C-alpha cells in the first residue's frame, strides 16, 4: 500500500512538473486575435452589409464577422479561392473579387444561390 502511495505521489509530481514546463514553453507562442478594418458595403436593392476583418497573430487564419440585415452576426473563416478573398462556414459565403463582393447561401439541394450581389465599400467608412 505504501509503495502504491509513493508511486502515485511520484507520478503526480512528474505530471505537475510537465504541466509547468509546457505552460512556460508555450507562453511565448501564444496566439492573439488581431482586428483589422470594419467595412460597410452597399449591395443591390439598397442592402447594407457590415464586415469586420480579423486574423490570428501568426497570420495562419483569417476570418470575418459578417452582419447581414435582420440576421445575427456570423463568423466565416478564410478559405482558398481561385481569385479574390473568400470566407465561408459551408452554408454561407462572403466573397470579395476586385472592387465588388457578394453573399451566397447554400440551399438544401447543395447549390449556391446569391443572397446579395453588387456589394461595394461605402466610402468614408472603415
């Protein structure tokens, strides 16, 4: 019984040492979220969309918080695209190409359909 208690104390001590080492090792490698611009876009049919841009401090991940009319703010992650900047959560996409952007939603048939097109930055906002 005494040997078991001694072994448990030894294992717990090693575990605490390893946890302490791992915390100090990763302390300098902590990631932070960097907030970029906040842009307001004017889309067709007088619809306004707000986009807040973010990135991790090591730039390994970019994402946006998209605010559409009459919907809660939604987070979309940067994904590869053939052209432009594309952010998605598999059911909604914000895609910027040149000076124009658009929003698409994936419907039950898995087809992408436009929600808002012809979106342009509202000048004087950011």
